[in-house]
C-alpha cells in the first residue's frame, strides 16, 4: 500500500514527468533528428565525394592518356605537313630558279631578242637609205624628163612661130626685124627663120566644123572630143548607106548572154559526179559500213577488236578488274588439275606410241 | 512660090531657135551671166526646145541646161521641178551620142548639188539609162555617164547602193581598162566615190576585180589619173583589214613610194593617204610598210610638202608608231622626229599641229628610250607652249596634253625635263615632278645637277595639297637631300615668295650657294 500511495503520490509527478519527458523528447527529437541528419549527411557526402574523387582521378588518367594520344597523332600530322610544306617550298624555289633562267633565256632569245632587234633596225636604216636613193634617182629622172619635154615644147613653139612669121626673113635689100645692121651677128630668131619652111595655109587647124558637134568646153579638156591622140584616117568621104539597125539592137545581139542547152551546160563527167554524189550521200547516212550478211553463223566467231587506247606492244591493259569482269581461263587452276593429268597422259601416250610400251609400264617407269 | 515662102518662114524660125539656143549656151558658160539668164526666165524657154524636132537644137538646149544647172542648186532644183528629167531620161536611150553626152551632163550637173536632187534623179529611173550609156561605143558618152554616176554616188551610201544595184560597177571596171586617159580618170573617181561609204560597197567594187587594174594604173605618168587611182585604192583599203590586205596583195609596194616623189602635190597627198589607210589597221601591215621602206619615203614626203598635203603623212607615222615599240623605234631611226617637230613649229593650221602632236605622243610613249629620243629633239617645250597658248583650239590643247602626258610618263632624260619645271601648269607639273622623284633617288650625278640648275629650289616653291600625289613626289625628292639644304631652300623660296628686297634675296642666295658647294663636296 504504501507503494501504491507512493506511486499515487508520484502519479502527478509522473504525469508531469511523463509529459516533461515527452516534451523534452519532443524537443530534443527535432534536435536529435537534425543532428542525425547532419551526421548522416556529412557522412554520405563524404562517401560520395570520396567516390567522385576516385572517379575523377580515374577519368583524369583516362583522359590524360587519350589526349596524349590525340596530341601525339596531331603532332605527327603537323610535323608531316610542315615537312611537306618545307619540301614544296624548297622545290618551288628551285623551280623558280630554273624557270627564271629559262624564261629569261627564252624571252631574250626569241621574243625580245635585243641583237635581232638591233640588226633589224640597222637593216631598216640601210633599206631606208636604199629606198631614199632610189626615190631621189627617180625624182631626178622625172625632173630631167620634164625639163626635156619643156625644152622640146619651147623648141616646137619657136619653130612654129618661125614658120608662121616666115615673112620677117631679111632680104638682100631690106634687113629683117631680127637682123639689125647694128648687131654683130644675126639674132638666133633670124637663123631660125632662115632654116624654117614657110607654113602652108592648109595646115590651119579646123576650128569651126564642130558646130553641129557639142562638147562641154567649159568643163572638160579638149582631149575628150578627140580621145585618141592621132586623128583617124578619112574613110573615103562617102557615108555608108543606110538604113542601119538600131545601135541598141546591135549591141544586144553582139553581147547576148550565152544560154546553153542543158546538155551543153552539164559538164562531161556530170553523170559520174552524180553517181558519186549519191554514193557519198548513202555512205553519210549509213550508221556502219558492215555489209548485211543474212547468215547468222557468221557473227558467232567474231574476233574481239581491242580498243586502241588500252593496247600496247605488250598486250592489252585491262580496263580495271573492279567493274569489268575479265576472264582469263589460263589462270584458272581448277582446269589445270585435270589438264595436268591430261598433259601427263598425253606425254605418256607419246611415250607409249614411240616406244610401244604399255601404259602401266610407262606409268611405273616415269 | 508660096510653098517656098512658107518653108522660108519655117527656116527662119529654125535659124532663130538655133541662134537663141547657141547664144544661151555660150552665155551660160560664163558665171556672171547666169543670174541675168535666170531672171529672164531661161528655164521655161529652154524646156520646149528640148523637144524640138531638130537634133542640134535639142543638143544645144540640153547643153545650155546643163551649164545652168551646174552653176547653183536653185537652178538644178528648177530643172527637177520642171519635170525635165523624165524627158531627158527617155530620150537618153534613143538619141545619138552628142545628145547622150549633153543629157548625161545635165544629169551630172543636177546631181552634184545635194542628196535630194540626186535622189530625184534616181527616182526618175536615170540610173539604168546611164548604165546603158556606159556600154556605148563612144568614150565621150561613157565618160559623161560615168561622171554623172560618180556625182550621184558621192553623196551617201544609199545612193551609192542604188548605183551599184543598177549594175554600174563591172562596166566601170571595163571603162578603167579603156585607153582614153580622161575616161580612166573619171571611172577611177567614180569607183572611189562608190567605195568610200561602206565596207560592203567597197567589197562589191573589189569583187568586180577593180584592184588589179587600179594597181596597174599607178605607174601611169598622168598626174590627175594617179590622184584618182590612189584615192580609189585608199577608199577601198580604209574599211577593214581584209580589204587593206587585198590592196596590199596587188603588189602596190614599193611602186606607191614613187608616187610620194611625184611633182604633183595631190598625188603625194593621196599616196600618203593610201599608205596611212593601210598602216592603220594592224601591226603586221605596218610592219610590211616599214620593211618596204615606206616610212623613209613618207618622212621625205613630209619634209618636202607644206600645208594640208602633209597631214596624211603625219597621221601615217602616228599610226605606225602607235602599234608597237619596235615600229616606233623604226620610225625614230628613220629620222622621223625632226620633220614632225618642224611641222609643229611651222604649220599655221591647228589640226595639222594637233596631228603632229598626236604622232609625237605615239612615238614617245612606249619606253624610256623612245621618250628620250623625242625629248632630245627638244619637242617638249614646244608641246608645252602649244598647250598653254590661248589661241590654240580645244582639239589641239587636248592632243598636246595627252602627248605630253604620254611622253612624260616614260621620260627619264632629266636635262629635257628641267626647263619644263619652270613653266608647266599644275596638272603637267605633277608628271614632271613624278619623273624626278623616280629618277633622283638612284642617281647621284643627277641629284647634283638638279641642285645646281635650281630645280630643287623650284620644287620647293611648288604648293601642293598635303596628301596629294604631288606632295608625295615632293617628299620623295626632298628625302634624297640632307635636311639643311632642303630647309634653306624652303626658306629661300618662302622669302622669295614673300617678295622681300633684292638685298635679302642676294644674301640668301649667297648663303645657299655656300651650302650647296659644301653639300656637293660631301656628296
């Protein structure tokens, strides 16, 4: 009983205690919970981090190796290209040197050959000199001719004058105009007068017989109306009797164009030409020149015409093995096994034939 | 009795008509009478006389009409308006040769004035009858017909084509072969008039085989014939390379060169024209001419002539030199530059001077060697003075400027460039200073000369915009010399430009002389 009373006395305290404990537990629960969470989280985090670190290290190693490998590959490629570029530059430079020399030589020898140009210019000056001399000679010759002509014309004029003025000749009694007594010797005109024959009246040029004839004096020179230098000889003074045909008709008949018949117009070998023309036309229109042969077995044993491009002295090059199927029976082995024995059999047959021994013996023997 | 009286009346009338018509024809041959005749209404009176019964009156009337129409184009138009042409054309085919000559003369006189009148002649169908006349026996008729056709074809290419379509060209080629000189002349002149308009017409003439005959006639001694023949060949050759080659193939070289020595001025001119038309097409043709010695002949020809006769020769040299530098050098060594230079100085006409300037520009523009040859002949100051002269025509100025530019861009001969520094205007000065800036950095003797002749001083006086090409050139030149000299000269030029007193100028120039001498010793 006492215990009960004790217990009962303790009961409110118990309740309180219980309540207090629950509350404190409650209070601490959150705290403890949080603490546990914290510890767990730290630990888990630690574990994960360790794991990640481990993974990182591993990955680093892998990547290290891989990148090293790539880099070395790339480096090798770079070195190869750099080397290649160096070589090409070197080759280019050498090629430039060669080309420089060659082009300079070529241009100097053939395109802008200085010495040839010099010779050419010298030749031109020499030629010019020759041409100038020749032209000068030509001009001098022409001058001389002109002078001669002028002189001759003057002479003729003088002669004509002298002949016209023949009456001025001096006589014994009366001295002429050109033979003055105060002169030492007679004037040259006087001498001319003495030499010349008097002009007869008939030779006066006929001026007025061209009334009926019209010419354009104002615009053309005299030579137009008498075009030929010498006058034509008179044709007996009798006009030919008409009636005359019309000039246009005469000309038309005289200059009638040729109108040949078809036979004349065609050339002599026109038939052959026409035939050849037909042949050529047919040849042109044909696709190929092979004769049509109606027998079909002709085509069976046709020889293969190899292409010119791929044939050489040493046989034909193949087009390529990849696409065109090329059959080389000689290279087949499967046949050769049989043929090998066949060959052997043939040999044996020969031996058998000539030595007339049995096959088996021969087989055993060889 | 009365019959005789009646006949007498008619005879009187006929005599009166004959007298009238002959008198009119005589009067019409003198130009001072023609206005009076026109005012007196001679056209209306002559027209019925054309239809007269008596042939001589017809012919004289036609002759009188022709002379009147020849005088001026009003009268020619009156002839056309008076419907005289169809009548003439009809009777042209029927009548005798004197009438044909007179009628062809009328047609020619009408057709020569203007294209419209010539068109009127073509429209009344005169061309066919004229072509028929070309086939006549009488050379005078042929000549009159050919002359008329030539005057019609002269105006433009349509009329030429009409003449060709009428079938005149083969007959003209036949006419050329006739022995009469006058007929040859006229036929050659007609062919020249036909072929000058277009390449097709020229080709038609060539196809008729004219070139061979024309080429043979170059050797003929008659001067007027040579003129026409050379003119015809040059009109054919001018259109295209093929035609020029055809002309050359007729073996005119070197015969044509003798024409350049002829005593007649126009033969020389036409010969030079022919050579020019051939030379201008391709370098190969020019080469051919040079190899045949044509350049020397043309140069001599230029030297011996005066005035417009020189012009084709000058242009020929220009064309030859323009093609390539070898040909230009050939012109130079054939002593081509002195005649061109004298042309520039002597001639009065601007267009000849312009042509000479152009030719010199073509000669000197290729390489420094060429420019030097041109500069040594003292051409540049002349060109500059022509450029600067106010009287020069625009064309002359443009051409001299171009020639100067072309030569200066290649000229490295400094003694010739020096005098130009002082007078040149800014746009030319740019090129001169540019040339100096190219040569001076490399040549020490030239630098010394440049300073002593006062060129450097002049360069300092030039005002240029900073950043312009001229300024760059000036800087390049200044960089060739040590600082003090340049500064002194700049000061000197500034003082000079400020127009200080004489004393200061002298002092400065003395100072600069000392500097120069010391500089020259060090250089």
